C-alpha cells in the first residue's frame, strides 16, 4: 500500500480513524477496493469492517 498525506480543516469534527473508515467504505462501495483491502486500510478485521459499513451508509 502507498501512504497518502492529506490536510483536513480543523472544522471537520472527525477523528483520523473516522476519516480513514469513511474513505475505505466509499472506495469499497465504488468497487475500487475489495472487502479485505478496505478492511486492511481501515485497520479492522473483515468482520468488524462489514459491521461498520452500515454506519457509513454502505
């Protein structure tokens, strides 16, 4: 995997982990990542990632 550094405005009231989960869930939703890849990106097991998808509208 490659590393990407982004700048997020202070007004975005999300923790870093939430931002990564949001991105991983959207990439999974758009079929850009497999379930395993998205879970790895989010730092979660596949099972936990699947359970979290509902919270992100996926």
